[in-house]
C-alpha cells in the first residue's frame, strides 16, 4: 500500500469518526460524558486537519475551487427560507 492510499484511508476513517461524534453528542444527556465526547471530537478534528494539510502539501488532495459569493448567498438563503 502506498503513502497516498494510507493518507486517504486515514482521512476517510477520521471523517467517519467525526460523523459518529456528531451523532452521539446531541443525544447525550450526562454532562461529563458530553464534555468527554466533545474533547475527543476536537482531538479528532485536529488530526483530520493535520492529515489534510499533509495530503495537500504532497498533492494527494486538491480541494475544489472556492464557491462564488452568489453560491454562498444561495446556500445561506436555503437555511433562512422555508425550503428546508
């Protein structure tokens, strides 16, 4: 397995963990557990960002072009209208 594949697989795994934390945190009532999950999520996000920067630096990942102001405003309008 080459380095690019390993970095990609690691990013996929971390993104799955972040989704899991996003699902668990709002469903947790116990404050200490909720705080622990948030701390774990934050560490996971830092790992994801570090791997992402490595992938970009080695050109394993090329991000999509930035959204135009019009596209940003359109998405914002979806969240402020009754469409969603």
